[in-house]
């Protein structure tokens, strides 16, 4: 199979992909036009939601995974090479703040550097589509244009059909199929399953658990048996 599709890019890789200056990417991250993420490893966070003037603490949990770095923190990292960060945003819910628990004295803040920042593949593609960056990208990075008439979908991918066979999907299923459809229009249609589950907001550990309500889902999605999936078109 082809080399697996990246789950994310770092700033240096995006410079090459887009053929732009580093300062252009920094500006996009500092102004919220592009989203930066960072990996938290076994850290206890308080989940805080803002409701008007009030902050509601929704509980604590220990998390390992990617979280969103806020724009002001990106600016501090770029200005000072690193920054101590205590609050992040949830990948699944932009309105939820993930605050390192003050009860955990060893992790009052995380020291983050530019090398730790990553930009998710999906965010890169959305940014490219919004600003027509493909016109300026090197040929090796451009997405080939494909139009597989055997696959059709509505705006939210809740209703799709493949070679005339129709599927009614739930919201998480639809999110996964949308990601696979986006990947199918590149030169590498295979996507890592754990990344698909994480990006869709699913708490399932296996793709089959997400699609257990779809008896024919393997006609829609193919697996390579090594954790990667693609649309069957």
C-alpha cells in the first residue's frame, strides 16, 4: 500500500507543502485562521464550559491525546520560543476549556515549544480549500481531482450511496465517511483508523463498533487489516 497519509503537519512541513514563508503560517495560527494542536500525555484536566458570564466546571479526567492551543498562546510561543500553558481547548468542542488541574501540583502548567505544535491534516485541507492554496502548491503536494460518480452524498453525509446502494448514517458515522471521501480524492486514500475515531469524537476503540448498526458497512469502507481504512471507490 502507499505510504500512510499524515495525520498532522508541523510548521516546517507546511512551509514546504504550501511554498510560503514561516511568518505566513505563524500569522494564520496567531489569528485563529488555522488551528494548532499539541499532545498531552496522561494529564489531569478540568473541563470548563463558559455559559455567558459564568464558568461551569464539568468535572475532571485524565487525558492522553491532542488538544487545541489557543491563539494567544501560539503568539507567546512564537515570540519567546516557548511558553507555559495551563488552558487548552477541546478538539471536539471549541467551547470547552481543558484546564490543567490545580490539584496536581506537578503539572500546574505545560512548557510548550514551537516544535511541539502540529496542524491536523483535516485543518490543512480545509485551509487550502478556503484560500485556494492548491494553485500555489508544488505539484507533488497537489490533490489530484477525482470525481467518482459511483459515490454520492448529501451536504452532511448523513445519506450516502455507493454504486446505487444507499446508506443512512449517524452523525459520527457520517463524519468518518466524510473524512474518507476527502482522502479518496488524494493520491493516498488510506486513513489511520484511530485518527478517524478521534477526529469524529467517537469513544469507540474499533471501527466495527461505530458501524455496528450498519450490517453492510464493509461494502462502503475497506480495511487493510493493519488499522487503515478507505472508501470502497
